[in-house]
C-alpha cells in the first residue's frame, strides 16, 4: 500500500464525489482514478479492496462535515437561549447541505453498510461519536433543553436535509427555515 497521505486523501475525496453521483455500484477504482485525474491503477495502490475504500470514505465524510473552530466559537458567543439554539441548527442544516456530495455519499454508505459489516462498524462508531459529541457540547453550552432534545433534532434535521438535497422542490427555503425554527421550539417545549 502506498503511503502518500495527500494522495490518499485526494483519492478518498474523489471517491466521495463518485459515490454521491454514481452510487455504491459505480464506486470502482477506475472511477476514482478518473475523478481524481490520476493514472489508471493509482487507487488500487492505496486501497486493499472496495471494502477498504468504503470504510475510508466513511471516516473522511465526517471529517469534512464537522464545523471549523470559528463556527464553534461563534456558537458559544452571546446568550444561550432558544434563539441561539435555532441559529446553531440553521448553521448546521446549511453547512451540511452545502457539502451535498458528502451527505449524499453518506446516504449511499448507510445503505451499503447493511451488506458490509466493517463499514457498518465504522459508521456506527462515527455516528455514535457525533451524537455523543453533540450531547456533550449541548450539556456544556448552557443551551436550553436536554439530551433527548438533541437527539430529536438530530433525527428531524437529518431527514430535512435528505428532503432538501434529494427532492429540493418539496419545501421552499422559507419553509425550511420555518421548519428548523419549529423543530427547535417543539423539541424544547416538550
């Protein structure tokens, strides 16, 4: 296996684009090589097999979906009330939606994980860590609500993002904005 970390990351990022566009069946070493504009056979030098490629992609998507430090710092500023909570959720929906290929690739990976135990283990671990990190951030932030509100918003907003990316004509941007506000309000007023 080759050890050039920059090349490996470029191949994984190319695989994300292929996966989002072509689905799991279209994710081949040849397609990754073409997307990354590298010589044929390059991807096969970096990944032992397709399972290895799938699991590497599963880890990388979450790295790219995470907010940067400036976004996290802005979230800690000001009064930690329902309005701030809604602002954070709008930022989340917009940030994740902006990386549409990553989110669509993640949906493909979730489906593929029903057939690939190693991929399922990677995604289960990564998503559980993400949920736990969100609960931990919430507990330390002073925002209203409890861990159940965090999980309910996680579930609700994930599906809203699916709708936004896969069937964009169902809800207008204004409706999406109003739905995020309503999800925050209702999860906090249980």
